C-alpha cells in the first residue's frame, strides 16, 4: 500500500509537506503542490478520508450515542433499529453519515470523530450530559431529563401520552388499570418517569386507580406475574404496556386463562403504529413516533452545526389509535373474580 512517505520521497519533499498539500492547512508554492499531486497520481496514493477530515475539523458524521446494553430486558432491537434507520435517512438528506456509539462517561470526551451527537436512552439523572455539554459540539437529546445542561432536546410528550391512554380507559368505565413495563438498570429512563407522572395525574383527575408493575421478560416470569395480579388485584380490567416485548406473553396468558380482549381485559400498547398496525391490526396503540423524533432531532443538530443557538426543547404531540383491544369495563372485573 502506498504511504504518505512514499509520495514524499518521490516528490522530494517531507511527509509533512504532503500532508499540508492534501489538508490545505498551509499555503505552499504552486510548483510544490503540483509536484506532490503528480507523484501521488503516479503512485496511486489516496489520502485517508478520516485523517483528512480530522485535519479539517469536520467529518460530516453525526454520532448516535446509545446507553443501553442488549442484555437489558427493555431493549427491543427492532424498534431500536427503526430509530437508527430514521437517523440515517434524515442525516443523509443533509449530507451526513451516522456512527452508532456505545461509549460511556469520560470516553465520550475523547471521541473526535463526529461533528455532533444525538443522545438516546436519556435518564432522568443522566451523568453523561455535563460531559457532553463540556465537549462543545452540538448535541441533541432524544429524551427529556430533569436537567438538560443547556442541550437541545426532542421527545414525545410522554406525560400527555399517558394521560390520553388513562383518560380513554376511564371514559370506558375502567376503575383499576395496570401500567406494565420491565425493570431498568442504571437509573430511570426519562420517558418512563414522565409516563408515570402523566398516568398518575390522569388517574387522580378521574378518581381511579393506576398501579405500576415491573415484569421481567420471559414467558415464565410473565406468567408468574399474571397469576399474582389476578390473585392480588382482581379488580384490574385494563393494562397499558410500555414494553412491547411483553405483548405476546400477555396475549398468550390471557387466552390460556380464557379471558376475552377487550370483553374481560382492555389492552393498550406503546409502540410505533406503522409496525404494530401490521402485526396486530386490532390493537389499540399509543404511537411511539420514532421516525418523527429522529427527523426532528437530526434537523435540530444540523441547524446547530450551521450556527443556530442550542438549548431548544421540542415535544411531539402524542396520538392514540383506538382499535378493538379496548372496550367497556366488565362489571366488577367479573372475569378475574370468576376465575377463583
């Protein structure tokens, strides 16, 4: 492979001069530039794209920083990849590529390969944010922590989304609702906290009961939780899932127990509607608009790369797609009560 030293030797100059010719960081005599370029062309030398980009201080790469391990039960690989794909498409429209980054803590500070950051999996108390703010590069959060540290943020209005779901069920006569997710490692995700806040506010307004449950993924774990819920909270007539991976377990266990949906148990799932409408056409969906969230986040970070001020907060209005999995509450939760 031809190196910069080979070109320098052929042109009769130093390696640093060859570097200056291709980076443009130093004015050189036209004859020197021409000699270097001629030698490079003869030898078939091509400057390393990354090295040249770094020398110019711009790479045209946006980093997508994710803080979730695939071992964590709340990870849904399909939904995550939809987020990634949306970021890639939106970034390419602006002439940028996307680099998926799994670095944590101080390691983020050492990464000079990206021009800007999109930050996913934001925690309510997120230790990455002051570090990211200190980098001095544009960064947009996909999530809304307690303190953004002056960074811009784009997110679904999860508090309002939960309110819409609970209000819908309350209007149908449900008086006891279970909100079901999975345990989270490493601190509470901001959207989970905001979803809980919205659900509690709507429940207090309607004078109904909303209870929150953390359930491990897996058929055995879910079946154990389901049987315990029937025994301890037989008045429950509706479930709101904010971890879509639990949906199949819920449907299977309900069917095995002889419960009708929505006759005995109404179900709402937080998930991307374009995905769920195909797989579960009868399911009432609280839309998770990943494509819209990433498009707006990319647009914001590109604006800040162009010089616009950061610190912009943008909430996306939620949407509930009402279908056949929600209906009027059974009298006194009769299915659960009659199962004993």
